[in-house]
């Protein structure tokens, strides 16, 4: 589905991604975990063509897409759920969702938008109930649903999700991740970057660990959950706890 | 049977992507965590971010046994020691062993890679697998043990039991698969014949043999005499142990577990990469090991790499049977031995540079070692048999205690070992035929 080789990107002279290679197979939930500032969001933005890479290759469904415009990336089946939802607070839920379908209208496939909208409403009944409510008035969890729904409105095969758990209560996080799981079961491929390693590894198939712009580890979710480095750095198991266990 | 279809029959393109990813991650790890590699790359001005493809691997220097010996015991580990859950070791060139550490994850991977080896030979959960490798510091015993458990077989860890006991176990417990060195399998066959036992009385149908070079000739001999099908497999402790490459049912080369190891073949003298199919020294890079990752490790084993699809469906490249060594390492009953180790030992005892010769023979499948040692001029003058015997005994015991080697010691007069025109004594005379 997605294959990245030696990707480098950054902002002006600051190199954030230092040669990233990774792949996502169709139907997988892949996560990239890492601390703040590791370059996770930059990676998703680079795949989405919001940030231009300085070198490397990106293949989406077998097609080289590096240098395409952001809307071309959406058209080729890859949509981003951005960090912090980025909704339009003064537009209604329905309007926010329909904005996600702009590439469909351009492709004169506007009819599909109605179908997708219905799917999203059945997935998130609460959004249907409140479709005329302004997005800014929603809770964090509901806003996240709108953000996911908006990305789904372009009918993507690959969904990129940037910190979907951010700022949400643990129970809501659980809810959001079970929705993500459901999306995979309905045939979507998902790439999630997350700081909440525990929650995301519970639903992911595989994961990569990113540190200061480089990937340092890859493995099945189970392998990563059991890895001491990952436990120490990302699962909130503190150093002392480990030394205590040994003593 | 293919143990891990998803990994063993990957499209070459997908496999290459995986190898590049894993290689880059391994390099990121070792550069951060292993001072040996960090210093080496800094010294040579190597930027690990320049390694963008498998071809770029050639920009990296080799790792040798000597490098690892210098890192004794734990210097080359890439994780904190508390993450290491198992330690094996293997003989170095001059007495200092090479210590290999495994994390939990390393053991899990190792176990499933050995599972691939066994499945490829048709071993299933219905088999009784007798493991006649010494369970010790070397990796053969425990490596196969956990792999066989993983596929659900009943494991019989007969380890270093005496051969008659091995045969009794084999008979009474209805062993269906034997894991050992090929030499030991032959030894079992000889003892069976000696005792007038028909191998047909046994339940044995499969043999997995490795740890020492062998040949097609030896394979057919073992197969005829034990009435089994015999499979070759390859591994070495520095890299992981068994599970690096193995034969499938087509027995046309040994499939490399390429999703975990990258294989290269080099000319051991010029260090140039050799084209596919040409024989040279095997070089391996580990791409998933956490505890003890190795970049371009020179194995000293001679083979060549074959690519192209195998009828079994696996897409991995294969190596041919190991045909020998590039160095003077001997493999005695599956254990590695260097003449330099014997030299160091004799030096300890005699206090002067020893002159010696090792003669290797194979009798009934077992290796027979004779060590001929020249004694100093004054030695025989004493003419005390007792003193000579004590000296012999001392060498004998030291060999057993430090190297685990049982050898016949022959003391000979000074300058009696054949030297040609002031050259050094030929240290090893290997009379074994494969």
C-alpha cells in the first residue's frame, strides 16, 4: 500500500526526517511511536505532500507520488486525520464532513459523497443527531470523530492518523481506537503516529519506533509491547521500576 | 511444509524493502549503542545515513572473529545487560571465546527460525525429535530444542549421552527425527550394525544434520545405513546458532532466512564481492538481532549463493553446502578448534614455543584426534618413563579441561616433525574424507 525509502525532509535548514524507510501492507494497522519531536508528524505531513521531502521515495499503491500536490495524494487514495483535529469550528458537522469530499466533486463523483456521508453517520450515530450543530461546540472525542469522518469522505484506502488520542480521556481513547480497528475490518489500511504507545499497540499489527528523525526498531505489536527499550521509553515504565525488579 | 509462508515466500521486491528497512534500523541501533561500531565508522568517516540500499552495504567494513575477541566479554552487546536473557559462547582463534547475548525477542525469533528449519524437513507436532547435540555453551542443542517445541514436536534432549543410551532412547521412545552432526549419525549407524540391530526396527525417518561440513556422498551413506531422509542445515553461534539456512524437501541448496540475515560471498584474499554462484567466504549481516547484532561478519565458511525460485515455493536465495574453511579452523565432532588454541595451551605447559602437529582421522563417524608434540632436547635424556607419562597426562588433561578435546598425545623427538626447507611444521593433517 505504502512504501517509503530513505525519506528526508525538514523545515529550512532543520533536517527532521533523516532517511526513513518503511512499508505498510494492505489491510494493516501500522503505528509509529516515538517521543515529542521525533519527527512523527513531519513524516505524515511529508507523505501527504504538505511538507516537501528533500530526498527519498514514496510509493503509494505502487505509484511514485513524491512531489505530487496534497490534493493529488488525496485523489490517489490517501487521507490525513491531522493532529489536533483541525476542524472548522464555525461550520456545522455536516459542512465539515462534506469538505472532506472536495476531491470527489472535482472528479465529478459527487454522488459518492452522499453514500459516504451515510456510512459515516451510521458509524457515528451521534454525528447524525447533531449534524447541524457547529463543530466548535463538540467534545474532544466527538471532534475526533468528525475529523476521522472528514478524512473518510474522500473514500481513501490508506488513512493517516496523527495523534488521534491527544487530549482525550482514556475511555474516549479506547473508543476511538476501537473505531480505528473497525475501519481496518472494513478494508482500510491505517498508519497511526502516537505517543500513547500502550493504547495504539493494543490495536496495531506492527509498529516502528522513531527517535530523532530515524527509525530504530520495527516489530509486531506484541514484540514492541514486550521490548524493554519500548517499555522504558514509551510505556511509562520507569527506570527505577526496572532496577527494582532486578534487585 | 512452510512454517512461515508469509515471510518465506515474500515477493523479492517486498523482501528487499524489508531488508533495507531492517538494515537501516540495525545500523541506527549499533551506531548509538555499540562503541566498537561507532568508533570504527567515525574513524573511517562512514555516515550510516548514506546506506540507502543493499548495494551500499559494501561501503561498510567487515567484522572479524578477532574484532569480537577484543570485545570480550560484553563490549559488543547493543542493549543493557539486564535485557540479556541468555548467553552462549563459541571458540575464538586464540583461547578467548566470543560471547553472544540474546534478548527475549532474539530468543523468540531464533526459536521460530529453527521452527522453519524443522518444518522444511517435514517435522511436525507428531514427531519425536531426539537432539544429540551437547547442550552446552554452543548453540546447537538449545537452538533446536526450543524450535522443536515451538512446532509442537516432542523433544528428547538426549544431549551428550553415550551412544548406546542414545540408541536405547531412540528405540524405546520411538524417536522419529534425529538432530546431530552427520558424523554422529554415522557413528550411530556403525554401533547399530555392530550390535546386529536393524535400523528398520527403529521409528527413525528423518535426520537433520549440521555443525560440520559434509557431502552428498556422506548423505547417501547415512540415508542407506539408517534408512532415513537426511537434511542439511547451517548456522553459527556468532550469528545466532542453527536457523540461518536450511534445506527444504527439494534439497537443492539451503534457503537463507533472508528476512533476518543478509548474505554476501567474498573473495577472502581481495575482499571483493563475488558474483552469484561463485564460491568464496560467506559473510552475514544480522538485521533483526537486538542483543548482539553483527555487520558483515566474516564466517570463514566457504560456499556460494544461488538465487532463482525453488520448486518448494520459497523465494529466499540459497547457499550451497559448506565446502570448507578459509582459515585453519578445524571442526572436530561439531566443535570448533583452532591450532592457535592448542599452541597457547602447550606454551603454558612447556614454557617455550611448542612444535606440534594435529592429525585428524574419522573412524566410524567419530573424529579421532592425535596430537604429536616435539619435546625439548633434554627431555628423553632423563629416560624416566614416569616423567614422560606425567607430561603426556598433563597435556591430555589440559586439553580436556580447557578445550573439551579428547586427544591421543604422542611425544616425539625434537625436529622429528617434517619440515620442508626451514618452513613451519604443517600443523594440521586432516585425513578425514567427507
